[in-house]
C-alpha cells in the first residue's frame, strides 16, 4: 500500500534533513548561536514526523478493523450481531448432532466448578469409544459459559466465539508482522485469511474453493468448535513468544493449547520451524527441550488415567485415505489438478521455456511442438489411448491443469529471486503442512481442523503477493516506467 506521493516523499526528506541538523551550542568557537527561528523549525519538524507516524498508525488500525469487520459481516458470525438470545431446543439439537448429545450431559454431570477438575483424568464425555478425547480446559470453559450464559442460550456462546476469532486474527497479524518485519505484508496475510475465499482463491495456495470462508472454519459448526479457537490462539501465542525468546511463557501457551485440544501438540514442531531459520535451534536453552518433553509426558500420564482409548488417541473410524485427503487439502492447484504425466511434462516444460525466453522464434516453435508431442505420447501410453484421442484429451481436460502448473512454477521462480520473501514463504508453507497433519490422521476430521493451516497459507500467499509485486516493480524501474523512490517505498 503506497500512501506516499513523490511530493510527500520530498516533504518527508526535508523533515528528516531538518531533524539531522546538529544543534547549535552557544559559546563554542565556529558554531552559530541558536536562534528562535531554528528552534521553531526544529519543533515543527518533530511535530510533522510525529503527525505523519500517527496518521500512518491510525490508517493501519482502521484497515485492520475493516478487515475483521468484513470477515464477520460477510461470514457466519453476522447472525450473532444483534441483541437476540433465543432459547435453543437442546433435546432436538442432541438428536441431530453427533457431539451435542453427549457434551450436554457431560457438562450437566459436574455440579460445581471444583468437580470440573475431574476432566483432567477422564475423557471429555462418556462415549469414549466415539470421542476418546482429553480436553479438560475446553470442558471447563464450556462449564463456565453454561453457568454464565445458560446452557440453552447458545447465541451468547457464539458471541464469545466471535470474540475469540477476533483475538486470533490480531495474534495472526502480529505473528506475521513479527516474523517478516513487514506490517503491510501482515495486513495482507490477515486479509487473505479473513475475506471470502472466492475473492482471493487464485492467490491462496488452496487446492479447491472452500465451501466456507477460512475465518468461518472455527465457528461454522457452532460453539463445539471453540476447542480449535482456544488451541489455535495459544499455538500462535506460543510461536510469538518463541520468536521473542520468551521460553517460559511460550511453553505455558503450548501446554494450554494441549489442554484445549490435541492439535496443540503442533506448537512444538511449529516453534522449531519458526525458530530454526531465524535464530537457530542451538540458541534455544537446553531446559526448553526438557520442559517440552515433560509437558508431553504429563499429558500422556493424564491420558493414561483417562482410559486406554484416550491414551491410544483412539479415533472413530480408520485413517483410510488419510494421505490422499491431506494432499487434496494442502497441495496447490498447480499440483493437485494434475491427472497425468503428460500434463506434468507439458506444464513444467512451458514454465522452463518461459523462464528461458529464447530469442529465436524457431526455437520457441520447436520447443512447444516437442513438449506437446511428448505430452500426448505420455498420455497415450499411460491410459492406453490412440494418439488422436490422447491429443484431444490433453487439450480438453489437461489445458487448465497445465496452465495452473506453469503459473505456479513461474511464481515460485519469481519468488526465488527475492530471497527474503521466499524465506518467509517457505517457513509459513512448512507451518501450514505441519499444522494440517491432524486433518489427515482422523477420518472424521472436519474442515475446521484446517483453520490454522489456512492461516499460515494466507501468510504464504501474502509473501507471494509481495515477492511478485517487488519483482514487477523492479522490472518497471528497470525500463524507466517507475521512479526509484516509488519502487523503493512500495512493499516495505
């Protein structure tokens, strides 16, 4: 976002020059005595700098609030932006949902808050053969909400979910800002996560267009998705504190995340991914590793007391097709859309040809024809088709996957030329793939499990936008279409 015009840049430069003028000390030889005119310009310069910084911060804050407001207004949370608080038919809800029919009795079984600490050594609900989960902090939070709002007044429960989602957005913004040292990139990353996916699905590396917005993943199914909200908040908080070397608080956040949901275990590998390229794992104190192992060991002891199914992380159903489900959810369109080796060859070849950019027209034509012939031959061989049918299939069904692969490879190559954006993009992509592991490990896992991964993917998408944008600006400056000041300010 370039809010500075060349004229305004000149004003800022003049202010900085005035700021850098040395103070005149009376009584020194060769030094002019300070005048009231100098003091006046000095004070005005400082005031102008402070005013510019205040305006920038105000505009940035307005942009952040606008992103969050649009996310809530256009998403599933808009129905709770009122004063209504209707009574919910709990009996009917228990008949139509797979979780509520056991969560409500579990909450009602604890008459006092002191008794809720029994959840630290027992499953979160009675049917452990279906929901063998150990989530004591989630159950205690729900118990408090039931007694504060009323267990049949779920609209207030959902308003609390909206507050948690806003807090997650702010933490995501701060994490991206802290990691990349670029507040505008952080803002774009949060916008990619918050705004409707249909607006930006061509930027975000999503395999398909989600049925719901990314920001709605943790509220679309009702208050029973609060464990994801709590766990993701504490995971991102642990990452922020790890980057700032606040190890004790980071470990406490990781432990809290585990207490809300099993996915909180991802805080440990995610912290390693973030810390390793920024400051190195060797700088991490030895007791952090011991404390991390101790937290996991204490969790396993508590799960052992909760029962064998909970201890073994029993999942309802089998992990059939887990790898396929994981890859379909996480691979970029340029890879997940491919269906044959011929499409892969043609797409990769076209990307290489465009990056090579030969100066001879016959070379262009020969390379394109050669790639097309090789692609058709591979399709024909792979699917046992005649050459004419394979050619028609490659053009009809493979044209879009080929173009997507070509575009994706070119974007990665362009991003590679801007190493700083490439570095952050790879870190965030790795975080996304790791945090989505739980989605592939449970057959019944719903899309809300991917919320944290989608947040990291949004950060990756912001790095791609800024990396490609910086490359375009550099090219425009090279051909003389853009001044040096404009090109150097943009994307900083």
